[in-house]
C-alpha cells in the first residue's frame, strides 16, 4: 500500500521507478524523482504515522473507558486544537491586514493546535488525578467538546467568508504540505506515544474486566490510567496539530481488528490495529488522489465515506454480534 500510494496520482509512476528512487537510485525521468521525493514520499509517511497513531489511541480509549464509541477525540484534545485554530483563523479578522498574513500561516496553525491540545491535556490530567471514576473523565471530555463547539460557532457567526473558507479547509484534514522537519517532529511524538501504549499491553488486558478486577491483580490503576491518557494525548494532539482533525480511523479501526481476529487479547489487537491503521490510511489517501485526475478530495471525507460502510458490513457479517 505504501508503494502503491507513491505510485498512483495525477501522474502514474511505475512501481520499478518508485523502488529505484526509494533505494537511492535515480528514476528514468527527473520529474518522477522530484514528485516522489518532494511530494508523495512525505505524504505517504504522514499517512502511516496518522493512521497508526489514531488507530492505537482509539484502541486505548475504547479499552480504558470500556466504551465501543470512544475514540481519540473523546478526551477533548481535538476540540482544544480546533478551538485554538479557530481563534487564530477566525479571530484574525479583528487585527490589521499585515498581521493577518503573518498570523494565519501553516506554522502558526500547528503551534496554535499544539497549544490547544496541550492545554486540554493538562486539564484532563488534573481532572484524572482528582476524579477516581473513569466515566467522569469521559463526561468531562465530552462537555469540553460541547463547550468548544459553542465557542467556534460564535466565532464563525462573526467571521467573513474568506476566514470561514480557510477554517473549513483546515478542518477537512490534509496529509500533504508537511516539510521534512515537521514530519520528523510528528514521528518523534507518535513514536513516544506508541512506546507508552506498547508498554501498557498487559495492563490493558487486565482493564477489560473492570477497575476492581485490575486492582485485585495488583495493578496500579491510577498510574496506568495516567500513562494511557498521556499516550493518547501525545498521539491525538500531535496528529491533529500537523494533519488536522481526521475522522473515523481512531473509532473504527480497532473494531475492524477485533472483528477480523475475534480476540480481546491486546498482544494481538495492538499489532493488528497498528498495521490496519497504516494500511487503511494509505488506502484512503490513494482514494482521495483520484488516479489520473488533478483533483484531490479532502482526506477527512474519504475516511468516513470508505470506513463507515466497512464497519457496518463487518458487524452485519458477524452472526453472533450482540
């Protein structure tokens, strides 16, 4: 899927040329090599990081809250990022025109999104230390999401058409236009989140039967919960900052892994979700490029259009689903 994603697009590049370019050789056409190295390779790497990170964070949230509808945005991290970006884009109209061009840049949006996610992370960690009930943390995240949606709604009401267009484009998500330095930062953040989540595989199995059972097994529940929340926050926050809010992947990919392998063992679910996340995100990126055409569809729309029917089909196919 990785090679296919690089090969297909408005300009179709043969597999052989892609392999040659990626292994250090030179493609037969300089334009192909330029397209591969400067456009398609960074986007394919970003797709893998986004897919893997969101899928794993969704698995962590669904296990921690024992809620099949929980996703990486359940803690309100995406809402915090969206609110911060909305303030930058929609609130820029109150500033002089020369400041607007400086404020609404790609780096400023990434910084705003990161600060928004970090602020919510600190709030969630504070709440997690004070509240013993895990469901209460879930409710706090949902309420914060509703609060931020209301603020964004007020900002959009007083914004111009141009500002609304910029904000809409950002909210649709994008895997392209990331520099190598941005990809490196994203890779470090996703790698750290994956390491923390991989270290929690055994505790996640204990959490399946509830908090009391986990404690009876000698598990430090408070510590494990904080690690899981921190890992999810790093994954979801960094991805939202660089790629925008991406729907479906975090919610549905863990279900696809569970329905495919018919197990609740996280030693299996972790790696199946890991690979499914990357594969499905690459497939959605291929579908969004419309091979042979110059048009590129929003990645956020493609993930939901492709993903929702797949999950419904898998649920209908599973006979003993209750």
